[in-house]
C-alpha cells in the first residue's frame, strides 16, 4: 500500500539503509523480454554515489542479483526480483543520532508514525531505497525502448541560481553524461561544479531543478480524472527524497500567459498538420498528446550539511547537533536518474493499462 | 482504476458533462458520523459557476441528493452515494466541435485513447466532474474537523502577474470569501478583478496560482516511500483540470537556499521546543510534522477563449475554430475549492491509513 | 475496498435495502460497445422477486436507468453508472427487529462492525444489492459473448435432498428457464416445486446447490498464485448472500479418486488431440484450460422463516422472535442468476487483465 | 496484481521452483512487534517436505533469512522481507518435460498465458511458492495471538474415503502433530498412513479434505458485500495448489437442512446469552460472529503420480509420459499448514482493515 507503486507494472521495494540487502519485486513485467542485465547495471551505476569528487565518497558496488522471474535470459511473466547486497556501511557514524532527530530528515516523523525507527543511515527513509526503483525503471526502459522506441532523458537544469540554457528537445545523453554535474550546458556545468565544490568546502549543501523529457510516446496513453498521466508523474516525482515541486510543460511560468498564447495550436508542415508548440508538455486531460513529455522537479538543498544545528531529542529537549560521515553536497546529478525512473515507471504502467482497456 | 481515488477513503466519481446526472460513491466513510448536508451544499456552492460576474453565466443549481449510506442522518459505514441531477445544458453549443478537436482540451487525446468521445461539454473530461470530488471532500472536511480540529483553506495567490501579499498562517476564511476572486489580499483582489474583466472583454483568459493550507494535522500521518503525503497531494492536485504545477513548502523557491538555511531548526519557546520555520511545508519523508501543510498549485489560463484558433479535425485537416457558449475567463476562484478538496481527500485517506497500521 | 470488485473491470455497488435507489458504477468498461439495455433488463428480471408463486410476492419493477458512460448508445470508456429507483418497500414490517438481531442474518455482526445499522430490510446486507451486480455482469455478458462467443449458464442442481440428473455440457438456457425452479431436469423440477410449496406452507425454508458452466473461454486466462481464476470465482461466489460452499470441477467428490484417475489425460480425436475428461473444471494452476469452466455452490436454507426463534436484543437479553413480511422459501432459482453473475464478472476482469500483460 | 494478496497486510511472494531463492515481502506489518524467528522457522518446518516416510524425500533446509524490516529484533513498520536460498534441486529430472505438458499441472496453461515457461519443477506454479506464504502467515500468527489471543489450527479431516471422527472445537495442536498424517483421530491416522503407503507403492496418489478452525476471533471483523470474511477465506484457500473446494460452517451438508434447523439460535447459559450452534461457521453477512471460524477444503489427489499418462507436447502431438523424481503421494499433511496460512493471512488483513474504519 505504501511500499508499492503502479497498477499493472507494480513494484514493491524493500530497503533499510544499513540492512543486509535492498531489493525490488516487479509484479507485472511482460513475459518473453530478453533482459539485458548490463544495461540495468549501467543505469544503476549512474545513480550510485562515489562517481566523482562532487558526490559522497561512500562506496557502493551495487551489484544486482536476480532472485526470480528470469529463465534462460528471458522474463517469464512471473515476479522479477532483484536484490543488492549491502556493503561499506559505517553504522557507527549514526550512533550520535540514535536519540535525536536530525533537521530536514524523516527521523522525527517516522518515530511519530511507527513508534520505532532504525536510526542507522535513515533506515527506510534513506535515499538508498531509490536504487531499487532505478532497477525496476531500467527494466521498463528496455521494454518501452524496444516496443515503442521511447526514450527518457533527464538533466540538471539549475543548481541554486545557476540555470542551464538548453532546449529540452535538443539535449542528448552524451551531453548530459559528459560532465559530473549532468548539465547539458557545458559552460554552466563548469560553474555549477565550482559552486558545488565551494559549498562542499563550507560544509553546506545546495539544491536545484532537474528536468526530464520523454520522446516518442504514442498518443492516447493515460487515464481520465484521477490517474492522469501528469498526476501519476507528479506523484512519482514527489515520492523521491528531497523533491519539493513538480511542473509539466509550461508549469508555473505558463500561468503568466493568456489562454490565446498558451493553447497549443496546429500548423501545416511538410509532414502534415502538427502542433505549433508544446506548452501542454505532452498531455491534455491526463492523456498523452504524442508530443514529448516535459517535466521539471525541484530538489531542496541536501538536509545533511556539516554545520551546527538546533534540534530536539527524544526527550523533547533542545540540543545542538552536527552531522558526521560521508554525504553529497548536491544530489542533483544523481537525482537525474531518479527523475528518469519516475517517468519510466509511470509510462510503463500506463502502457500496460492503456493496452488493457481500449 | 482511473475513476477512483484513495486507498481507504475511496471515492469513485461518474460524470458526463451533459449526461443526466453526476455523482460520487464514497467507499470507506466512517460510520456514525452525523452528516450536515447543508455544509456539503455550501462547499458545493463555492465551486459552482455563476457566483459572480467573473465566472461563467452557466447556471447550475447543483442540488445534492443522497442515494445510499445514510440512516436517520448518520453514516452507516456502507457506501455513501450522492448525485446531482444535471440542468441547463446547452448541448447545441457544442455541435460545431463534434468533428474537430479544441486546442488545450482533451478532445483529441480522449479520441485517441477510447476511439469515441462525447463531445458535448467535454464529456468526462469536463471540469463538471470536480463537483463530485467537492462533495466527497466536504464529507471528509466534517470528519477531519470534528475528530481532529483540522481546517483546510485555499486562496488565490496570483492571477497572471498579480501576486497577493499574504502570510499563509494568517489567512482567514472570511478574507478569502469577501471578494469574488477569493484573494485574501483585498487590494490585490481588486486589481485581479479588473484584470479578469479586461481579459474577459478581450475574449481571452488568464491563469495563476492557488495556495492552500491545512492546520492542526497531527504529527505522524502519511507513508514512507511511494505514498508520501506530498506525493499523494501532488497527484490529487495534478489530477485537477488545468493544473500544471505543484509545490510544497519552499517548493521551487527553496532550491535557491543553502541546506543550512533551508533545514527547519528548533527553538525554545514558552510552549516548549518548536520548529523555527516551515520550509518543509508540513512533511518530512512523506509524513506530517505537525506543522501546517502548505502547498501551491499552478493553473494554466483557461483553454476555452473566444479568439480564433487553428486546430485539426477528425479528418486530420487544419481548420479554424472559435468557441461559443458560456465559459470562465479565469477559474482560479472556483479552483480554490478544488485544491482544498484535493488536500481534504488526501488527508482523509491518510487519517484512516495511519490509524490502521500503527 | 469492500464495496468493490475486480481489478480492471471494477465495479462499485451501493444499496440500502430500503433506500431511495440502488446502483452500480462500472469503472473499466471497454469503450465502443453497443449496449443492449433490454438484455440487461432481461437478466435483471430473471433475478427479481415475484416471478412465480415460489418466490416472494414483493414486487420490484427494477427498471434500470443509465446515469453516465453511454453516448448515443455506445460505451465511452468512462464510468458506466446504473441505478434502480426503489419501490414497494414496507419498512414498517421491520419495526419489530429494530432492537433485536435476527438469527441467520447479519444484524448483529453489522452492529458489532459499525456500531450502527439500518435495520430496514437488512440495510446494506440485503440481497437487494445483488441486483447491482447482475447489471454489471450483464454488461460483461454482452462483451464476452460478442468478443469471444463465451456463454455462461447456471442452473439449480439440488434443492435439499432432491438432486437433478444433468450433464452440465448439455444443459440449455431453455431447459433452465422452462420451469420456475430453474432446474433443467424437468421431472426433478416438479418434485422440487412440490417440496418448496410444502416447506413454504410450513413457514420454513430450504437450501441447495446451484451449478454454473462457462463455455468457449479461451485457454490462457487467469493469473498465477493468488488471483487464480478459481480463487477469484470462489471469492465471487462466497460473497453472495447465503453462499456457504464452492467447488470447481471434481470438487469435494474428486478427493475420493486416485491421481491416476483424476488427471485429465489427452486422447486423439477427429478434431486432433483433446482432453479426455474435465475433472479440473476448466483451470489448471489458476489459468483456463480452454475446457468449460464448471462450478457448484452451496446455498444455505433461507434465514428468514416464519417459525418462532430465540435470539438476543441490543440489551443482550434472550427474546423470542418471529419474522413478518414477504420472503422466499427458497432462493435457488434467483441465485442462478447471481452465480452466473459471479462467473461473468470474474471472467470479464480476467479477460482485460490477460490482455494487458501477455 | 496477481502475486500479491491482502489490502493492508499485503504480501508479495516470488519464487521459481528451481531459482536461486524464494521469498516474500510483507507490506503493512505493524511496527514494534518483537518477532520470534524460531516460531516462523517452526511453522515453515511443518510445511517442508521430507518430514516423514509419507512425504517426498526432497530435502529442503528452508532456512529463513531476513532482508529488511527488522531492527534489533523488532518490526519497524517498513517492508519485512524474507528469503529462502534454494538447495537440493535436481533440475535434470525435468529435462523430459521441457517440451511436453504434464497432465494435472499448469504446464500448458502457463505456456498459453505467457508464451514461455520455466519447466523446471513447475516454475512459478510450483507449490514451493507456498513456503513464502507460510512465513508471512507465521508473522501474522504471532500478531493475532499476542494481540487478540487468536489461535488457528488445521488438521487432515479425510484422506480419500477415510474420514476422521473429530469435533473441531476439541482438536489440539498436539493431537494433530502426534502423527505424520496430521489427523487428530489417532485410529484413523493409522489407517490413513497405511493407505498412503499402499498408494505410494502403487505409484499413485490420493487427495482428501483439510479442516481448519480459528478461535477467539473478535466479533465484528470483516466487510460487507464483496470482501466478506468467508469470500476472502475462500479465495485464499482456492489459491492454494490442488485445492478444488471450500466450505464454511455447515457448507454443502447444511443445504440438506431446513432454515428453522440451520439458523443458529440463542440460549441462556451461566455465561449469559450464547449461540446454541455454529452452522454459520463464524460469520454472518461476511462479518465475524465471535464464534469459531470453521472451514473445510478439498485437495485433489496429487497430479504427479508415477503411472504412464497420455498428454500432448508443444507440437500438439499425443505423447506417453511418466513422471520422474521425488514427489508426495499425499500432500494433505503439509497442506494443513497452508490452510492455516490462508486463514491467518485473511484474518490479519481484516484485523487491520476493521481497525481502520470503525
């Protein structure tokens, strides 16, 4: 109910930050897919920490292991289960937070919710859990790509006040991957990198915006009313750690336009009648238009900085607190893969749902 | 699957814009509630068109009728069903759009999805459907208010470039309801009103931002991972017609801050240790903090304006098109009730879910 | 959650026995179906009371009314809603049971569950609710018949000790409908009729067994593990009022056989290799074999008889009680349509589910 | 959707008979439970093969391993995941069935459903999967016992024609466990044992009936209409491999009674007013009465016997076939634990559901 996502491509993740393994069960994976485990590992590697001097030095090999659902390299239509054995956990780094609640974290709320919490590494609230989503999304990526030619690509659009100048439709995977910030605007990427290192040195953290585009999505995917494509996308994004905002198409900026300027009209081209613009961002009334799906997501600055903070402990007393351990000053580069995953999982679910009732 | 929302407070709406009736079935309404039908009617009246010279002159009496679930004024725990008989439908206004697809509407996408569409008034894609949600939300409002003292209040925060100057915690229901724009900043409300009338005269439309605050929500409501409170809120909002963006707490603005400034620290007060700020917007890790829930939603300018537009028809030909009929130049005042409903339905569902597993 | 059934062909029913209307919302009905409302009314008429001297004299016209989802006679893929306005309710017949709990009924358990109950006609626990299921099942019947040539036919197999001698594969609709008992064995039907009238005269009631067969079901429908076709069938049947048992294929009798006799082997025929028998009853491992689906269901004798009974009242005191009003001495003839509905709804849901993931 | 069960105590199992591991994720396990892993292992050991000369000699150590959800011995409210590493698999025993479909098995139907099948040990259709359910049920058993004093006990009621003479309310765990057949009637147990050995010698198999009783279940658990307690029980049982029938309370036998004899009346006792009988079997209208829950389930004779059978291969040709390997001549003793699990999982889900909406 809470640790699951999707109606027909349903995933269940399990993970405690410092537990023996994290994993995901995919219930509803189409059968007869030849699964490329290397592509999954590659997606996972894009998410993992320790990829550059900008991210945490926590080393996680994140080697996937298949527990069920694969037979001679093909999916069988039965639950497809992956786990990652956990390594390199420095649980003692968390001893100091056992009895207090870190600001900006879910420590206090989990304790209120469940009356118990695994304080080591944030327990279930840890962003470690997203590795499980990336795996399931990577399986979806293969399916959507092979069956429909769909591609999904995320990028860092802004770090603090540093905004990339990009045209979503033109961004390439290589541009994104060519720098540790995952910003396709190479000049801005350098400035972002400099900023992040400065902030890291100061023991502080930054946030920003991640964009994501999905191409070649057939017209007619999605559902009316509650499970609109944009609604499920928004939910998938807001369920990512540290995400505080979501936009599709023109988003908040579009609210400055008049209706006559905002509506995407049609124009005749050599390829026939086509949309003239894409303020909609790829959906109308919750259903895909056939244009690219374009979203933007806000990620707050990382809560784990290294400056002294005031907070409360279990006894309700005010205490001073300072983080220890290894943490990213900026998660945006890694969040790129998470936002892609959110879009991939949403599309995959609606691909199957649309097929079922049509 | 698509016409339903909620896990334990599950609602199913049904509505065709020009059909004989619209309605909602609430499955999971707690028993033994003394239901005040007048309060439901009052919420519904805030949503309905024709409330002022700013909204469409379409008259809808929107009288609720209870079909099941009520016994001697009390809920029985069995499905609570409401319908509204439809009136004042000018279906002939839509004859001209029978074979073409209106820009900014779901006409073409529904046709792609289902291969058939009820063109009259937008069919199922019509915002008429939201009346059904308002009813279910109003029942939830009574429950949340009576059981927990929770209040939920929305307001118009911005119309096009006109931004209200308000402090969410201070806004009152009377301020919101004292002008037809539903903007608690009375000076700005006047400017908004002027703008909307100008835009209406020009045959055009405007969009903007609706804010909403929920107070007295107990700490510890919500779920980890996928069904985070903010994720379900985002979904509920993005499932509203014309909604293009969602923020919680600091939202997109918060991404300009450093982590040290963004984290909500604690301070000692006369009432004991308290949060010093509410950048989180009322949740951490998907679970309520006990602070107010504060969200903001972007509504695109209304798609139905009265200027000539280029679009395509069923034959794929480019055609010129101009809307007829009665339509709002700005839906924000009415959207206030919808955003409140989105928050109320989400809170109600999580109230029951939190109670079940604790 | 409780008033819903189905994953993709999802129905929600609402009904209070003596409320203003009962109804059903079908969420997931395929679009572009030309719906024959007369066929639905005909199915409904087979369920309704007052069809013969064997059933209750309560008159219900049970006229269906469509509230949404139909456009120019075709389904639109949006929620399809039906209601039946209630008539001929003699609520005063229930005044005497307001404060006591009728034996064999859900009076006491509902009161324990919800702390409130609508005592008139059993409230939500009334078999009136099944009319709503019959409507949804009848829509499914049209779809399954039109798309796949599937037929579903129930019959009364036994009344108390009177067992019909029939071969399920040979039973015809006309045989079933040719007598008020709905038993295709005409001789036995007469004996059953005599028995029922005797029992009625004695103020008592009888139970029995209803069989049902589904033909032309494609091989490969259903799901592994939890949502096996037989599991969903069992649930659908046991959710019918008064149903106490379910069997598929060889059922309880088959447990007397050895494995070598029970396994359905294959044999060469003029039409190629075929199953030699159908002990399985149409499924293996939860998935349809392509053979006929054959089930049997036990219905307890009607709880509402007219002899004096000992029971308790709300105060916990022992009281004597005698039913008033109009009630069937035997519901089996009407239950035939309910068991058909259980099978139809299950098949319809799995038709859509199988199509989605394959 | 298919590999999951439960609404609030939701379990997802994964298992390929000869895969690297089988497992279960429990989503919705209450937090703060002190979990006794030895009790889980003990329940699992009751299910596993190789317990006596009556069962298959396949050795499975079935050692559980916890992957998530446990912190210092207590559940955290986050997903509780168990796996069992697989051992002692003789996959070559299944080489001969790679291209043919075993009678009585799901080989052909899975192939029709998915277009691919893992032929080794039946793949996902293997009864191995039930080990995962037993684990989840054993967690539920601890909760239901600790919180409510509920006990659930199954027994072998009949093997072929050999019927135990027992009074469900009187059966004890020790009686059941005192013989390898798990029949509390010790004399009959001996006859059953003799029969099973004879049948085994003949290369054949037998089926029978398993009973199960749940005690101390509070009044008022369950749901109206579709998710009746008996409906969910029936589904849980029919989802067990080889199960062909289900009864609650008086079941099929009860249909021979008149209503006046079947209704459970009340009588005054020293402990106050009480039910005089339990024909209902513990539920009325889908909701628990407070009396014991009594069910009976039919298990067909094991499909894997060692006599020659006619079947078809992938090419559609008729072929002769004979099983190899190690298989139980009678699964009833092991099925006892599975039927207990079906009841435990159903009760656990409804315990949480009832608590959420009341």
